[in-house]
């Protein structure tokens, strides 16, 4: 028993000494991860909410997003990084998103079936997780920044006809995270995976330290 007590005391003293002297004990770094398919391309969003920065890949195109500064940088395959020019933040049309009833489970999460309208035009059907709204807000902000990239933006508008075609993809997250989005005759987006305690790997978010 004395040996066990001595060992416990030693470990406790070591932990106290490390934290008191400013030495941080190893801790896992968690982030928000969303993976899905948007208009035939893979979409991967990794957000470190502690520093308000995101690492977003659409298809083969990768971007580093500084949410606080409202800036985007493109990351080339060879590691070259270049700042991306953004258009002014314009006011988008304000669609109405109304719940109609419970929906199926998508990516392991329960959904509520919603319909989005703009005026008298139906713009899409959504399977939404409403409770996720405050937690996925950084990801939505990252998408909104990418939508403003000048030239060939990789986050394009929905491609629907009429006034609905002017809606950016980020507008589909107004009621919560859209686990699945479908137009009247075409799918737009489907969430494959979402995690709120993802541990970045490789060089993901390495620039945000």
C-alpha cells in the first residue's frame, strides 16, 4: 500500500508541476468535419473553431479560409499558396424554409423535411438537422466566403432555374445543416459524414497554429 500511495503522489506532483510551470500536457485537438458530395464533386470542410479558420476542399481544389479576416487562399498541389480575390459581399435573395415533417436518417442523424421557396417558386427540398445550426455556423461562413471568389469559384450557385438559380449554396443552411438537398428534378448536395470532435491529420489546419 505505501508503494501505491507513493506512486500516486509522484504522478500527481508531476502533473501539478507540469501545469504550474506552463508546460501543457498533451491534448487531442478537435475540429468540425463535414464531408459530402456537391454537384458531383466531393466537399470536405475542416474547421478549427478555436482559431476561426477552415480548410476546405472541393473536388481537387483546396482552400485555406480565415473566417475572422474574411480571407481565402488557394493551396496548389505543390504546396504553393496564393491569396484569392473576393467579390464584395452582396445581399442574397431571402428564401423561406419551412418544416413539413420528420425525415429519414442521413449520415447517422435524424432529419426534418423542409421545403425552400422564393416568392411563389419552390427552390428545393431539404432534409435538415436543426439542432446543428449554431455548431456548423463556421462551416457555412467558410462556404459563403468561397462563393465570393472572383473568376471561377468552386462553390457555385445551385444551378436551378428562375429566381432560385440566384441562391448561393450557403442559403440552404439557414434553418440548420442540410444533410441532404434536392431540387425538384435534380440532387444538389448530400452529407456523407459530420463530426464535431474530429482530430485533424497530416497538414490539415497546420497553417492555423
